[in-house]
C-alpha cells in the first residue's frame, strides 16, 4: 500500500469507500428505491396509527355516552327524595372490582338521599371530580381523572332533574382510559412489526429485481473485459431490447476502430516500402562515387533511413495503443529473445528470473520485442561477463491499470546519473568507440512513453547499468 492510499479502516478510507459506492449505479438505484420504500412505510404507519387512535377514542366516548343514557333511564327518585334504581348497563366490567369502569349517582339538591355506586368500586370512593371543567348547555361535561388503582379514567358527567321540585342528581360514567391506551400501543407495535417484515421483504425483492434488471449491463462489462483481454472480438449474447442498441453501437465502434488501425498499418507499410527503394538507391550511388561527397551522401541517406524507421515504429505503437484487444505473452517473449542473445553473445552469462504465472503486455508483440531487444543489445554491448533479466508484477496501479516491470542489468561500467538523460536522446552516444547508431535507448524510451509506461536508468547491484521498464498488464 502506497503512502497516498488511505487505510481502509480510517476515516479517509471509509469516506473513500462511501464515495466509491455512491458512484455505482446499482448502489444508487437500490439506495433510492429502498429509501423511498422506508419513507412510504413510515408515512403509512403514521397515518394508520393516527386513524386507529382517532376511531378508538371516538368509539370509547360513544360507549360512555350510551352507558350514561342507560344509567339515567334506570334511576328515579320518589316523593321523599329517595334515589333508587337497578342499573344494568350490559357490561360485566362494571361488576368486576376495580376494573377501571365505574358509574355513580349522587344527589346534588337538598332533600335527596341514597347515592348509588357500581359494584366495581368495591367500597372505594369514586374518582374525584374536576371542577375546572365547565358544563355545556346540556349540563354535561367530560374530563380525565384518576381511579382507585391509579389508572387514568375518562369521565362523562351529567346533571339531571328527577321528579318534582327541581331536584338535581349527578350521573357519572367512567371508562378505563389506561386500558384504551394500552390497546392502541399494542396495535401500533403489531402494525410496525408487520410493516417492518413487509418492508424487509419489499426491499429484498426490490434489490433482486434491480440486480436482475442490471445483469445485462454486467454482461456487457464482462464482454468488454474479454475484448480488452483479447479473448473476444465483439459483444455477443442475448441482450434486452433496451440494451441491444448499446451493444450494437459498441460493436460498430470496435469494428470501425479495427478498420482504422488496419488502414493505418497499410499506410505505414506502404510508406516504408515507397521510401526504402529510393533511399537504397541513394546509399548505393553514394558508395559508388567513392569520394568524400559520396560518403557524405551515403551517411545522410543511412541516417534518413534510421529516422524513418524510428518514427514509423512510433506511429505503429501509437496506433496499437488505441486498440482494445491486443495482448502479448511477456514470459514467452523474454525467453525467446534470451535464447537468441545467448547464441549471439556466447561469452556473456545470461540469467533469467521469471515468475511462474504468465504476464501479458497490453500491446503488440513487435513493440515488446523492440523494447527488450534494444535493452538486451545495449547490455550485451557493455557487459563484461554477466547479464541479468528479471520480470515482476509491481502491484502498482496507474489510472486503475496494473503494471509489470522488466529489469535488464549488466556488470559493465554503467552510466553516471548526470548522463542518464543524455543517453535517452536520439543519436546520442556516450562512447564513440562502441559500434551503434545511438538510437536504441531512445527508441525504447519513445515506445515506453507511447504505451503510458516508464523507463528508468539506475545503478545495478552487478556494478553496471540497470534499465527498468514498467508497462501495463493486459
């Protein structure tokens, strides 16, 4: 892990992972749809709970009002002011001791006696009145009070004239409000549990449906990866009607790109062949002249030939870099070139260090051979007795591209650090006593640059030069 890479368990790493998730289409669609489902279920639960509470309270008050009318109809007072009656409200809770459901009949005017109580009070006094609540025009009022067991009760109270003489009697019916709230709470909990299970199932089905709908996009992604890896030439497979035009346009683009590359190859080849013969004639004529002017003409024509070869090589590399399906086996290329150079430089010991797992270069075989061949030729020219070639996967990424490294080193005199850049210039030769055109390292540098890689010239542990080339893995 590089210094600039955030640790996955740090705040920066978490933020980076969240940003990465936010950029994924699947995550955004699933997150938005799931969030909308959760908000909808919360709204539904809130509305249903509010409606159930409203209906429950309204029904509760209606029942109390009905019991109050039955109680008034069941009680009377004789001429002596004796209050009597046998109220039967049709609810067993008025008979159950301390059930929270009570009624009472109490005299208000002088001359009345014998207050009546429901058997559910069991000898306890009725809940206290609330004098702060006024009576309405029908001499009725409604308020909350506290029962004998501390429960909250809702009281509906009315004052009625019984018999003659304007003798007023107070009728009170009380219902257990705490019990009602418990029922509402229980209903709310069950509703939330059912909606939560329904919401979880809906989110799972929604995620499954979205993943299934996006599966063709993943198929296209895999097909494009196969094209880039060189194992396929176009997008194949059944695609939905919405995705099929995208696949067709992509295939058309790939075909167009391939035709452009082939046309460029032909043009490069035609240019090389059209210039080869005239330059050969000029060089032969210069040699035939034999004098100083002939030698000058021959040398300049030869230099033109090298420059043309150099820039044609760069043009071909630039064209191949734009293709999608080019890949080259690096291990095989290194081993093949090593066998050739081992025969050409029999006095030099060549050591190879290659990984067991094959690596593939995202580029043309000819370009990779040009890079490795020039570096091996340069090493063989300067090495005293030893040349070492190593191939490793660096594990580094550049713009999401994994790189591999080829290192070729020798035990020669090496290149001072201050002259390393000069050695990469076209035609630059640090030692004129050695044969060569001075274009080898410059060609390597140009090709590596065209493929987005990097070339470094450093000091080798063998004592000479170590040329390190980093290129992209296919």
